[in-house]
């Protein structure tokens, strides 16, 4: 199945120590890619990754250094997964401007900076590969629908969705062999969702975290949360030659939540 | 192991164009692929397809006829006992100004593009439920809609309406099965303009009606596509193969757009 194979490619994953990030590194490696994992920690053990580097996605200079290092060490970059992100669960009234800006810096500026920093190398490496190079940006069902107490998060994920579409169209217009797509997970069983449940309880929306989890799970048509592996499989798919006519698309992996 | 090894798939309109590529891609990934179409079993086209595609069989099926679907279901139940993948691919085109469209032509298009999806889903559901209980990601229905099920285009109203119907039928059945605990995922695929005989025929009809040439119309479509080319049928087939696999186990009611950036603008 060469169309689903990533043999010979180099991938960079941001936010690689989180639930979806970890699963993505492993899934990319299993598909044949050499994976460079990055996150805020100085060191980390990420299964599937060939190397780990500290990368703050809001740091413009750090992105340049990172991409230069990858080019010098591996000679190429084929896949960029802009996965790093945070959630904010708070009322609009109680959200400070600083909190808003921090969320936008990580979730939106991080995607912009990563895409821009990697563009030249991705473009050069995409020429000799069917389907070209690939950027996958982590949006969310929160980038498609609003949710109470999630206004800032949803704002940031909506921005990621449209940045992805514009980048896909722009690179196509410029003739650059880089496809850009967004992926939209529903509630995935990760530390981020546990944080959100805790915040729901703190805000008095649910009596306890178990109730929050049960209610959110029931909000998916499949009646359960997704696993990180189920999102990672979608990300890998978008990077493979099998998705060669996909750019500016949204891959929704939400157990039927937004079909309602 | 190939990702669809041991699965049984049925593709409506599976002999030509996108359907042919879907059949090929599913078979390449290991699925025993039942190609269905209008052609007689002993026709040259069927013989050629079965020679080219490993692990395929052919069932003559007029997807607009409920009796044909029931007969196919009985044949599959007897020979395989279950079904894992149903691709409701069969479809036709129709263009023209609203005021010039004939009700008969409208109804015929709805029959081919929408009734067939309903009938395939309704009749095959029991076999798909049986198949879905055997795989971690359940069984899969993939309905071929179009970017024309997402955005409108002048003189394409009937086709737009039919593909929009497929999009929402997909979501409704996805929810219905999930709510009832039936292990069938249902998703739609939305191709842009694909290099197929149907696209060519549509352009020729448009040119005959409005003037110009089919080649000019194809060129205009290519110019309007960010990727500056048509899709190849295999690029749709591979998307279907992904949605059919356990890799898509958390996807139901989703729409996968494969349009070279057309609707991203």
C-alpha cells in the first residue's frame, strides 16, 4: 500500500508530550516516517520519535533554529504537525486579556509561526514526493461549533480552521507542493479533557468530574470519547499520498458530535 | 496484514470512473470487492474489470431497484454471511437553467443520486450490522456526495440538490445507527472535479447547450481549482479506503472534502 506509506519522510510534531501528540508521533513512525518530537519540556521520552527537542511554539526565533537544525541534521522536512495547544475553560466575563492573548499566542500564532518557518523546506522537499509535503493543523470541534465557557478556545480553533484553508489555497496558487489541512477532534481522552472537566466542576456546571465526563461522552453520537490513536490515524492519513487531492479540507473525527 | 484483509465490500456503479477506482483501491487494500453496475455479467467490461482487479466479483445491480438490492443481499448473505463496506457511489449528472429543467429529468436524477443511497443503506443494513460486530471500527458506509453538495453553482441546481440530500442523509443515518448502538459508521466524501467519463459527458452536454467546447469548459474548471488540475479517480478511491478502515473508527457523520482546495476559498 504505497499510498498509505510515509517511508523516507521526516516529520516534526509540536506539543508531542500531550495525549494526541504522543499518539501522533507513534502513528507517524509506524507509517514509516522519522519523527522529531517537540514540546516545552527540556527533555522527554516520546515513543516513536527519533529525537526530542524543546520548542516553544510562540517563540519565532526558536522555530527558525528548529527548522535549520532539521535541515542540517536530516536534510529534509516533509510533514509538519502543528499540534501544540491549550484549552481555556472560563466565562467571557472572567477571562482577562492576558489569558485571551496567551491562548491565541499558543493556539494560533504557534500555527502561523510553524507554518511560515517550515514553508521553504517543506516546499523544496515536496517536489519529489507524490502528494507533496503536508501541514496538519490541530483545530477541534470547537473550531466548528461554539460551546459555553469555551469562547476563547473556540475563537482560537476557528482561527486555525481558516488559517489552514487560506494556507492551502495560497500554496496551491503559488505552485508550492505543500498541502494544508485541519483536523477537528471531538472530546478525546487526554489530560486536556481532564483539565476541562475539572474546570467545569470548578465553575459549577457539573457536580463532579465523572458527571462531566459522562455528559460529554453522551454528546457524541457514538456515546464515548475518542482515543488519541483515533485522531493520530486521521493525521497520518492526511499526510500520506492517499490524500494527494486534499488541501484546505477539514477532517472531523468526533464520533458524530457535529453531525447533529 | 493489509488494512482491509478479510472485509467484504460492495461498490455501486463500480465499473467506471470513480467507482472503478474505489473498487480497485478497496481490493488493493485486501477487501473482497463486489463490483456492481448495470452491465450484463458476461459483458466485455465486466470481464476486463475482473481480470484487472484481484479479489473482485461482479453482481449485476440496478441500484434504483429495491428488488435488485434484495437479491444482492441474499446472494451476499449466502456467499459471505456479512458485509463490511458499502460504497454508495452510483450517480449521474444534470445541468441546465432551473426554468428549463424538466420534472422527469429532475426525478430521474433524484432517483439515481438519492434513492440509490437510501435503498443501499436500508437493504444492506442487516448485513453491515453483522459485519460491523466483527471489526473494532465497525462496518462502514461511504456515500459519494460532491463539493456540489456543499456549495452551489449556476445551472447545476438539480445536481446540487441531490448531492446536498446525500450529505444530510449521511449525517442522519450516522446518528441513527450510533444512537441505536448499531456498529455501522456512515460518512460522505465530497470530490471536486474528477477526470472521469461522467465529467467529460457533463461538459459536452453543457457545451452543446451553451456553446463553446467541452475542452474549454474543462480548462475553465482547472483554472478555478487551486491545485490547477482535475482529481484522478484513485485520489477519491484512497479516501474511501481510509474511511472504510479501522483507522477511521471515531469518524461517523463526517464529510471528507477532496477538492484540491475548491471549497477552501
